[in-house]
C-alpha cells in the first residue's frame, strides 16, 4: 500500500513538473513572464492586424497586439494597444513610427516599430506613437491600370497629331512647288521684256531715260560745288571786316568790369574788417559783444535778486504770504512735501505715468511721445480754470536708480512737460511752476511713490 502511494505521488509530481515546464515554455514563447510596456497607436486601416498579431522593433520580436478598439464613426481611427517588451524600451522613442508590414509577399501581417532619433526622449508608458498607413497593392494596381489607360489615350492623341502634321507638311510642300513654278514664270517673263524689270533689261528707251537721270545728277553736283565757293567767299568777307577782333574787344571789356567788381568786394571786406577790428584796449567786436551780453545777464540777475528781496519787504510780504508761495520756479522740496509751501490752497491732481508720456532715446534722453502729448492735452482739458490759477508740474523718477540720478530725471521730466504745456496752451511763465520730487509724492497726495508726472492745479479754498 505504501509502495503504491509512493508511485502515485511520484507520478503526480512528474506530471505537475511536466505541466509546469510546458506552461513555462509556452509562456516564455509568448514572453508572458517578461516585463512589458503598454503603448498605443492609431490606424485608419488595420489591414489584417488583429488581437495577438506580432510586434517587432527594428525586426526583433518585441510583443503582440493586446487589444484593438473599434472607432465609433468613419472619421475616427482604430486604436491599437501594444504590449512591448520592456528590454527594447530604449529603442522606442516618442518619434518612432508604427507601420503595418508583411512577412514576404503573401505572409502574415505584423506591426513594425522603427527606432526613433537619438535626440527624442523614450516613449512614455501609455503614450500614443505616430503611425504610417499600410501600403495597399490593390490601390497600386488600380492606379497602374489608370496610368496605362492614360498612356493609351496619349499614344492615340500622338498618332492623330502625327497624321495632322503629315497632312500639313504635304500641303506646305505643294505650296512650295506652286511658288517655284510661279517664280520660273516670272523669270521667263522678265527675259522676254514683260513688266517693269523686263523693261529695264530689254527696252532701249527705258535705258536712255536712266542715262538722262544720271546726267541730271552730275549737273546738280556741279551746282553744289558753286554754292560751296560762295560760302567760302562769305567767310573771307567776315575775316576782312575783323568781326572776330570786335568779339575779342567785347570779352576784354567784360574782364575789366569783373576786375572792378572784385576791387569793390575787397573794399567792402576792408570796411567790415575795420568795423570788427580790436579797439584801443585790444578787444575785438565779438569779445565786446560777449561782454555786453554778460553784463546784461548780470543786470537781469541783480534785478531778479532785487525783486526777490522786495517780496520779503514789509509792504509786499503780506501779498505773497496770502498767495501761499513766492516763486514757482524755486519751490523747496522738503517743505513742499510737508505741505508748508502751498498752505491751504486747494489742489486738483492729474497723475500720468512715464510709460504713457515719454520715449527713451539711445543716448539716455527722454522726449514726449505722440501718445504722451495726447495724454497731456486730455489732462489739461479736464482742469477747470486752467488760465485763472497757477499750475505746478511735479516730476517723478524711477526709484531703482541712484538718489541723485532719480532727482535729476524727475526735474528733467517736469521741465519737458512744462515747456510743452506753455507752448501748447500759452500759459504764463509766472503761473507755471516745476519741482522734482525724486520718487516720493507729498504726504497729502495719497501715494507712496510714483514714476512719471503729476499736474497740480492750485486754487483758493471755497
């Protein structure tokens, strides 16, 4: 009993081992125990490809088609799920092309994945590879049949053309033959004295007329020679009358007048030189003029200083104090920011950014753009009583630069904008002021920083 059980156990063990070996061989044949990569592709015509069809990568067996999804409409394509051996993943790139190929001429169909370029990344799992539609021999045969039909029609057309050309050639040869015969007849008529050419060759009277024409031409040539002699006589008479000498005298008179004009020019230059010559102190006219302009400038500056001092006198101090400012061209920055300069004057503000006003040139300078001028026109039109109250142009610069550069740019922007407004709207200089505030507006303006300009219209509080 024990021996029987042992035999049965051995038989069962051998059977299980054989079954496992067969299962392993079959699974290994279909690469069931290897790691696989799932990819997709789309084809309009699967052309014999079905679930389980082989997949090759550059000719090497790489897996099989796991599933074929049927499209929902003719406008869509078949979607194929590809089960590819993971060992060949390095050859499958994102630009690898999937095509339907045939083993031999009439063998089974399989999918061929061509390796992609080195620069493209590896195809990601579950990604869709581009495809190339299969080549259909039936369509090629249909096209070849159509091509043969066209060739046959072309040959027939060529035959008809050759026949037509041959007929035209025969007609042309007949016309040439007729022309040669007519030419022979004309030559024969000329020889017998027929026609104008025949008269010239055969008629003695016509020959005499031609001789007469030649004699007349000889007489005309003699008359021409006589005319030439008369012209020569006229030229000799001109020479005897010394007309050429008279022309020379006229040219000499012109030269004399030119010399007198040159002397007059020299006299004018001498007079101008005397006028601009150095005086008794060795100073020329240009230096004296420059010194005079300098003196005028100093006098103007002294007058401005006197006027400024007059503003602070007892009788005028109340007027300027009531107005709230002394000079709009020299507003102090810090008192202006704190509100001490303008006092209780009402302020109507128009803010305009630098990007909407200026255009930057390669040398670093800024000028008003066309859009900026339009912005200023619109802002000025919104100010009520523009000509009745003072206007201050506050300039602001970009805070990213150095403090000195920001202050200079803010003042330059204010100067440019004020010049445009004074020219465009004829504003009075004494009622138009400027101030450069770097990038920090006054505390009462409601802004912590600004890059551009601000038009401040002042008016007395109501």
